[in-house]
C-alpha cells in the first residue's frame, strides 16, 4: 500500500530535481536540490508514520 501523501511529496521532489538540472545559476540549483532532499525526507517520514518502509513498501515488522 502506498501512502498518497508520500507519493505526492516524491513527485514534487522529482520535479525539483528536473528543475535543478536546468537551473541558470549554481545558487538556484543548490536551492532546488536542498528542497528535493527535504521533500524526500518528508516522504520517508510520512511512510514511517504510516508504518511503511521508505518508498511505500510495508515494513518487515508489519508483514
């Protein structure tokens, strides 16, 4: 079962990564990559709170 909140956060993180690839300045690129990392961390936290492993897979203890 996939946590919808974490899935959406991962989609936004992927968008940040794509935008970082075409950023016009190093500062903009670094800012977008920091946002990407923060969004992935939030997604992992959402999964953990929902009893899932990072990425939306069931945690071993819940199988």
